[in-house]
């Protein structure tokens, strides 16, 4: 067992190279370089515990402790005891207190991507020291194989020679033994570079494994493929920066060009400086971008091609000298060369400086006075040496205006053209003196000099003066025309003007001078200035839709605004213009109309996206961005399409709900929390254990609790077991049954919460109406009596006197009218014929119900082939009947089949009256069927009915051969189920609902049982309890209740001669499953006795398409009959046989017998609905089956 090494005092722990008194931050990944195995066999035993001692001290957590969770180092059996416990002292400042623990418990304490908790790695924490040297972190509970903190290997048990503890005094260590021999000195851990320039720091950190990629937090090594930002010079893995740049979250928003031009290239933001970049990273190049995929060469910096950098210098300013250094990271160093010789602005001096001090853009000034001649040609520039022209001369000089009225000092640059002016002055004594001056500017005054007439003055602005006064412009020798200049004065007046003061006469013509607005003056010839133009002109508004008349605006035309509001959609597609009298509305209409016009083929596409300036939306977009931050909105102008991505970045950690999976910043704004692979630890409110599932956010709920519990139902009547724990609303399914407030009805809703009964009651009243006896179907109006003022809507049958013709109609009875209760129909000829046949049958003692039609309309070959394969043959017969019933189809083609099946098709086609023919050679030979005038209608009897008739006939004479024996239908699996209804068989002719109700209702016990009356297709009548009674009463109890009521009900039915009453079993569709008389369904039809034998009376049913015992008339001939819905049975063969049996039974009743009056011993003519002729003998009377007269 290894002996722990003696601990070192705190003062003896090496602290590494001295870099000042301040404590440096521990470099990232300081322990990774020590994980590499040391070369040489002698280093193996020593390196094992060294690796374990360097894994710790950094923030842990993450994926099972993160990458900081650590890798457990396995001890080697080959290590010697001395080498296994060799203490390793580090010289790194940040790892001075890292201690060597047991190699089985050493963990890597670095925080990984999934770490959130501080200092929870499984590494060794540095010791905590208090003032005076006292160390915290007692070791009483430390395992015996582990070592102490603080870098000292101390015994784990209490020592008898331990010094006495004194509060406030430093801890005195016990005498230490000699340290164990060290096999080999430990290699010093290289700290993070502190070089002053970025290039050197980047090179050294990459070489030493200290440079981390800011995206994945992994080291950037010499063998990595990297990319460097040209703004912040941060180095990333090429793969990481590619994913970052293509991520929508890092892309800067793109502006949509309004004039149809291409948008600017896609921008993205560097995660180091968060500044937009235009070029997407694509390839791995050296620092100077001369070489693609540079190889790592010894002696060269990482990712360097070894060539001269030669990149143009930009910082601190542009320089014409390329960088002379070897290809390097970071910015190029400042230029150290000399710049070119530069002259100053005035050219008097020249100087040569260092390149970094040379101003290439602006040059330099020597500071001397410029001295250049100014543009005036008289003065020189007084400014110091400057760039560009000297500018205007600002020396003040004395000057006089042209008219001589103003004399002042003006700027030299404000002087005008020099004009010589002169003026004669007359003294009091009559002497004249001429004044001469040079005018340099024009004053704002009017000249005002008197003319030679000395009566009028010059009204011109300041101008050059002459020595003599000007001649008066109104003198008679100057003015020869009127003021408009169109008419000579001699034509206007014979009187001549003698002086300039005489008025100038006006002519009667319009002035005609062109005004400033462009119109002619409409006044008559006048003197002085023309008056403003008063012409009425049309003017259009700004949008051009409205034209109005107005007085001329004297050349300054401002279109008015109409009240029309522009409804053109702006370029953003979200807003309307909304301006009144928009000047761009007409252009927008033309743009939209040109867009709707069809463009010829081959023509160039129109540029219809050029919106008018008036229809460019200037509102800010303001829509929330996809990042989800409510404070981040789109700052661009309102635009079409989706907004760009958020340009902000997140510099905080984003973690999952449990905090064990973390995304390190920087991250794009809107980044969602990462998916976590750890189990969710949220407790359940029910107290059951949590279902195993991954950690998730709060917006996603945990899986439903799968445990089964017992819960009370909503109505609190039952407690249901084995209910899912998550189910909050448990329903037992029972009808509520609580008495409603009306006092007449009970709640029919299924299990529900208390107080949720159907209030107010909306159930039908149900009370019998006094006028007709039908239940009142109006909504519950308790406690008020039924009004009976509206007609009753129940359906009744209106019949003729013989009750053969029935018409369904509404009762319509009310207080004011009897409705259809007493209405009767008129008998027709068929009624008279049936009455004659009935009387004749009574006279001949013929039982009409027992008369059977045993004629088979199919050939023997057809029947034999049908019995050989009844399933397939029944399907083909169905196809034939559908073809026969459709008058529009004239041809039917079957698919290819064997010869035996084709022969059956030929045989049955002959029986139907179709023309038939086989076409095409084998194996494509098939049968085609055609309708010809020979075809009249399909046989009334089906093959299944004929098979049963044939079997009955053969059973009388001889047993049927086994080869053609028809298989009986399978017995129903419901044979043992209890009876749930009554069945009245052989009902009286033309029995009505009212008759049955009047007999059944008095025969039932009061309030104990109610029966619903239904007429079946076979004209049998079913009596069964209502749905509520059937649902709430067990089947056995219901059968017992029916059996108790049967004697009284059967006696009433027999006394009134309604028929024969027996118990039966009905399904939901009123199909008779079994009766009291027969054991199970499908026992077959009652056998008909042979000739001379007593005729057995059986229940007969009407076939499809046959005539019934009575006709039902519709109320309106305009109403179309709705097609009956065909229910598809599971066992269609049994259903088909059952349907055929029902049709066979009904056919006997519907085929009314017509007996023509004749002697008893004479042959009788009997009407057969199938139209088949034959002769029979019955009771010694010969009966001829044929058409009646």
C-alpha cells in the first residue's frame, strides 16, 4: 500500500515565475497538456498520478459533470509503491494549490458545455486559507485512500503528536520526514501568453493549447482548420464559424430595395465583435490568404505559409508599404519605413518623415504666411500656409456707387465692374463744374436725377451717370404713339402736345402687353403698370380627377386639393395611402393597369414594382422580430415579406430547465434553450413517481401519470376502479335520473356534475292530447296545461273503407279542428277485385294465406350450376339484375373466366331473355350480354328462392341428391338470448296503428309497461318496450316482465282478431332474430304439404318489387322518394339468405289472388303476380294459374 508523502508548508509551495503582485486569471484548459502521455518508458509510472492530480479545480457539471466531469484514471498494477505516490509540485500560479489525490478518485474538474453550477466538478478544490494561515476543510470524514487538500499528503486519522490548536494563531506543522525520491522532474506547465501584440499571443496560445474557439469552447490547435475575423482578429474553427454564419440567428437584416434592384448581399455577425460581415467563410487559408489549406511546418507560426505577409496596412492609417513580416495572425504592425518627401502647401518647404507620421491624405503646412496674389490682383494672402486656393480677398477698400449717392468701404471681393461716372453741377453764380468718379458697386436707391426739363426725374435703379442731364422721355419730340404703341397720336387727336407735361392720349385698343403669367393685358390702352391678370382659367387638382375655374394666379399656380381619398396600397403592402387628392394616384392606376395587361410571348418582363414617390411607406415597421423578445422590433421602414433576423446577440448562458445542459455565449438573440438528455426531476402533484422522460421546458407538460386509481364519478353515485390518475372527469355512464324542477321529467343526461342538469327542461311534454290522444311534442311547459291550439304533428294512416289504400298524413287535430282523424279515402277498382276474390275464396273454402307459388322460372341447368357454387352464382345474378333494372345500359361485358362459369352466364342470360355471346380466344374469352326487344323484365324470383322451392318439392317426393343439396344458413349466435319484444304474426288485413294501440294499451298493466308499435316489412307487427326501459332493465328481467304481461295481451289480441301473439327477439334495426315458435333463426321456411295433404299455414313475406296487400299513397306527387340506405352486413351470405326468406314470405301476401266467378267444380282462373302459367290440384278443385279478366 502506498505511503502518503509528507505535506509541504504553504510557504514552500512554488508559485511559478514572478509577474507582479497581482494574481493572474487561471488560463483555460491548463490541465490538457499534462494529459498527453510522456515519451519514454521511465515516465510511465510517474505520469499516472500526475494526470489524476491535474483534473480538477474548475467549474464542473454539464454532461454527467460535463467535460469537467472528468475521466477516472485507472491505477496500474505494474507501478511500484514508490512511484505510485510520488508528489508532483506545479509551478503554475493558478494551479499551485492543486493536490494529487488517489488515482481511482481523480476527476477532471473542467466545466463542459453542459455545466451550470460553479465549482461542482469532481476535481480537487484548492484549500481555503483564513487570516493567520488557518486552513479550512477538515479531513475527519475523508476516505483513507484519499489525500488532504492544500497540496499536502497528510494522514487521514488523528495523530497523537498533533500540536495544540490555538485560535487566531497560524497552524504549526509537524516535523516532516524526508521526501520520497522523484523518478523524474515534472515538466513545467506553460502559462497563457502575455505578449504585448495580438499576433504573438495568438501564435503562442495556439502552440501551447490555450486558445479556445469562442463558439464550441474547444482548443484551436495547429492541426485545426481555422478562420480569423479581420475586425477583432478572433480565431475560430472553420466548421464552427461556417455553421454560425449560415445560421439565421446570426444574419443581419436585409433591406428590401424599393426600386426593384437586387438587395445587398447577406450579412452575418462575428461572434467575437458582433459586427456585421459581408463575406461568408468558405475555405481554410493562411493568415495572409495566399495559400489554401496551409500545412503546419516546424519553425513557422500556426497556419502560416512562411511567405511575406504583404498585406496592405490599414491601421492606424493606410500605408503604401506592404507588411514585410512572415505570414502572421492579427493586424500587421505599424510601418517602420520612411515616407516619401512631401512639400508644404505653399511649396516653400519640403520634409521627409516616418511612414506612420506621414499624412498621405491631407499633406502638411509649414506655418509661414502664404503671400500668394489674391484674385483681385492687388493684395496678397495673409493666411498661414494652407491647402487649396486662397479664396476671396477680404481687404476693405473705399468705394462709391454708380449714381454717386452712396460712398462707403466695401470688401475687395464685393467690388463690381469699374464704371466712370460724371455729373455737372451749376453754382449760384451760374458757373458749371463737372464731377468725375469711378463707380464700383450698385446701391439699392433709385437714381432720381432730374431730366433736362427739370420737371421729371429718372426712375431707374442706380446706374452710370453722364455729365449732362438726359432728355425727358415724355417730350413731344420723343413720344409719337399712344402708351400701348399701337396707334399714332396724330390719329387719336388733332391737337399736338406742346410740352412734356401735356398728357399722352390713349387709344381704344386693348393694351396687349404680355404679363408675368403669360396672358395678354386685357385693359384698354393705359399709362403706367398693367393691373394684375383677372382672366378666369380652368385648373385641375393635384390628383387630376377634379377640374374647377379660378382667377389667374399671376404665373404662380398651386393646384387645389379635392376631397377624394387615395386608396392605393403602399409599397409595404400593409397600409393604404389615405391622402386627400394624392398626386400619385393616376400613376398608380396606370401601373396597376399595365400589370394586368397580358404580355406578348417572348417580350421582356415589365418592371411594375417601381412605386411612386408618394406611395412609398415611411412608417417604421415595428413588427416584433422572430427572436421573441418583446422589446426587439424591426427598425426598418415598413416593408413586404418577413422581417430580418434580430441583430442583437446574447452574452448570457442559456440552460435547460434542470441547468445541467448549458449553451455558452455569445449566442444569437432568440436562441432557444438546448435539449437536455438528463431525466426530468419535476415532482408530480399526485405524489406518484415521475415517468422517465428527458428534461424539458415549462411550456411542455410532463407525461400523464399512468398509475391506476379509484376515483368517484362526476355524479358521485359510483366509485370507479382502475381509472388513470391523470383523468380528472370520471363518468360512470348512468343516466342522471334526478327529477327536474318541472316535476314531470327526469334528467336524461349521462353522469355529470351536480347542478348541471338540463335546466330549464326542454324535453317533450309527453302528455296525451285530449283531442287525439297523441303525446304532446311541445317543449315542457309544466305546470301549465297543454294549449292544444297548434295542429298535432304525429303521423297517422288515412285508409279507405276496406283499408287497402293507406295514405300517411299528419294528425293536424287541435281544439279548433279534427284534422285528419275522421278523413277517409275512396276505394278503387283493385279494392273491388280483392273483395270479389275474397268472397270467392270463402265460397270455395280456399285458404289464401296457404296458397304457394312454387313455379321455378329458371332452367334445370341454371339451377344445378347455382347449387354447385351458390356464392359466386348469387354475385353474378346480382349483376344481371342491376343491368336489367337500368334502362340506359344496353351492353354488359364480363371479365374473362373459365368455360364452366361462362356456361352459367349463358344459361342465366337465356332465362332473363338477354342475347349472349362469347368473344375473344382463350385465355381472354369472355361473355357479352345484350338487351334486345326479346327482354321484358327480370324474373321475380331469385335463384335462392327457387332453390328453396325446389328443395321443398324434392323433400316431398324423394330426398334431394347430395350433389345439389342446398346448405342451410348458419344458426344465429343469438339463439340463447332472452326475448325482448312481442310479435303479432298473420295480422288482420289492413290493420292500422290506431287499432293496435286501442287494443294493446288497455291490456297492459297500468304504469308498469309501455310498448312501441312498429309495422315490419313482412306486415308483422312488433311490440317492444321503449329505449329507456330496454337500456335500464336487464334482458332476463325484461323477458320475465313480458312473459307476465303476455296472457292478458294475447287474449286481447285474439279476441279482437288482430293475429297471433308470440314472444320474439329483435335487434336495433327491428330484424326478427328468433321467435317463440321456432328455435333459432334460419330454420328454413315452413314446408308445404304435398298434393292431397293438408296445407300448412306459414307466414309469408312480400318479395322485392311485388304488389302488397294495400297501396300507400303519398300526400304530394311532387315529392320524390328518397332512396333507401343499404346496410352492409358482416356475413353477407347469411344476410342474403335471410333477405330472400323475408321476400319469399311477403310475396304470398302481396300477390293478391283474383278468383273469377265460376262453378265450384269448374277450373278457376288465379292471378299470379309473376305471370307464370301452370295447373295445380288442391282439395279436389282444379285451379288454373293465369291472368284474370
